[in-house]
C-alpha cells in the first residue's frame, strides 16, 4: 500500500510545477543540506512551502552562522581535512535558528518550529546534541497550519 502512495522527487524547487490543489501537495517536504547554499533563502522557502499540504511538515537541516560552524565547515572540512571541495560552504549564507524562526513566524501560515541541535560524526552519522543549534548544525521541522492552501 505504501508503495503506491510514496513519491520521491529529486529536482530543483524552481523546476517543479506549482500545486494548484491540495491533492498535488505533500505531507512532508524534506530539504536537507540545501538552505545554507541558497542565495535568497526567503523566496526559496516560500516556494517550498507551497508544496506542503495544510497540516503537513517542512523538515530541513542547515547550519548556524557561528565561529564554530566556520571552524568545522570552512577550515576543518574544506581546508585541512579536505573532505568537501573548497568553496562548498559560504559562512555568510548560514542561518541562525532565530532567523529561521522569525522567517516562519512572519509568514503567518506556520506553527512554531521544532529545532534540534545535531552534529555529524563521519562514519557514524548524525547525532543529537542538545543546545548545539546555537553552535552549528541543526534540524528544523515546521508544521503548516490546517487552514491554508
């Protein structure tokens, strides 16, 4: 039964046709490791939100703009360990969780976001690290109000 209902789409948000009715929207829209690479996050998130059904979830990960995130992503990951190509991360594009919270609050169609600080451990994966949303990586989940389209 789930096989017939589950849809995966790998595409840029700009290339997807906009939904015109709730049946064309999704229960969950997942945006991981993307927002911190986008030049203009507000229009990007506005468009992504159009794909979320009323009562559905937008689930994301991103990186806070702190000296620790610069140290781990730019200096360590790019320059010293070379585990990602140099220039992958632009620290100026990182978004603090209070900026994300303010964005969703300003739109009037989202419930207050749930935010969880995390750390990526190579070879192990993501680990929850309470309080670290103020330091580096964090997950954010926000539910769209029921009375929207």
